[in-house]
C-alpha cells in the first residue's frame, strides 16, 4: 500500500527532477511556481496510480515536455 508520505516524497522528487530539467539553480521563482502548478494539477490518487510505473525522473520528463 502506498502511503500519503510516499506520495508526498514522490511529488517532491518529481518537482526536484523538473527543476533540474528546466535549468536547475538558474530557474527563477516564476519558473519554479509554474512547475509547482503543473505538478499540483495531479491529485495524490493520480500520482499514486503512476508511481509503480514511472520513476520521478520519468514523470518529470513527461510533465516538462512541451
């Protein structure tokens, strides 16, 4: 069973991977907020469903492709 803490940790790992993909430390606050908004568009249940199939890095890659 995947706990709320597991989902929260996964969400944080995805967010950190998204930052790395978008420029790392050079990403400004506006860019970070944009990434947070993208990630917030996914519910805990949606993330929980995908966790067994996608690493945080794979999820970040999918979310940042545009």
